[in-house]
C-alpha cells in the first residue's frame, strides 16, 4: 500500500512539474512575441521569465527525486 501512495505522490509531483514547465514556456513565448512586435515589455517581466525557468528546472528535478 505504501508503494501505491509513493507512486501516486510521484505522479502528482510530476504533474505539477509539467504544469510549471508548460506555464513557463507559455509565458516565455508570449514575451518573445511581444518583443518581436516592439511592444513594451517591462524589465521585471523579463526577469520573471528567468526566475520561472529556474523554478521549472528545480521542480523537474524535485519531481524526479521524489
């Protein structure tokens, strides 16, 4: 029974990491498109993308280890 719960938790962890990655890629794509259309993109938004990419990488490692 404990093995089942570990697999379920791992699956939930992996789903969360995938969702973070998907969201990060979506935001990054949106920012790249905005830059390409000469829209104003605040530096804080660019910085946010960098932070989210780092968090996404962390979450992926966390899900694999968990």
